[in-house]
């Protein structure tokens, strides 16, 4: 375990670059120990949907020292082979994603290219509680039930880091 100082999810603040007010909804931690955030600006788009999240560092946000907390992260899992037990999806653990409700996901990057498409297999994120690997401590059924009730896992989110338009979009856990 490694302790990181991270913004408390749910912190309402202003993005200094865009001037927009909003809420910090997720944080990510990569294999290099970098922590970055998803900032949900307040507002809806022309289709009535939330405007797109911004991918930011904490220096870009107008926050105070009291907006941070110390969080223990199972950093030793990153860089190891991990498998989602339900699907069998296997690859290297490359990122963690912490969700607003407290659940903790791991992003898995499989090796290789898709046959016939000549593109890398896309990374995917999974609730860490549903994964297995050499460095993952398995919970008992009672511990998992209690953890799931306390910190339910969302479904359907994709975390792909924005890329410049001129470069191909590599698999990643960020959006």
C-alpha cells in the first residue's frame, strides 16, 4: 500500500483554465504515481445531457488544503497481470480509478492487436473487488458484500484520456 494525498471526491470548485464551476467526480492513479482528476462542469449540453468532463490536475483547480485527504492505494497491483473473474479479461493493471461513491476500479490493458483491424486491444476498467491477480488480496464473501453495499460500483463508464486530434487514441482509463 502507498498513501496518496488526493482531492476529496465531491469537492465543488472552479477550474482556473476554463473558469467553469463544477465538481471533482473521479481521480485516477497511473503506474508512475501520477494522480489526476475528472472535473464535471455544472451544466447541460443542447441535448439535455451533462457537459463533458474535463481531465485535469489539481493545480488547475481552485481548492484549499482542507479539500484533500490521505488515501491508501494498493499501488503494488499496478504493473502486474490481473484478470476480471466474471469475463476472463486479462492484462496488465495500468491505472486505478476512484469513483465518487467510493468504489475502486482497476484498468486492465491486454497484450496484442485485434485480428483484422491492426489496432491494439482496448483497455477496460473493472471493479477491483471482482478481479484476481498475484498482488490482489481477495475479500471474504461477507467483506465483499459489506464493501459493495458501502461503495457500490457503477457500470457503463469508460475512462479514456483525451488525445490530440492528430494522434491515434491509445487505450487508457481516462475520459
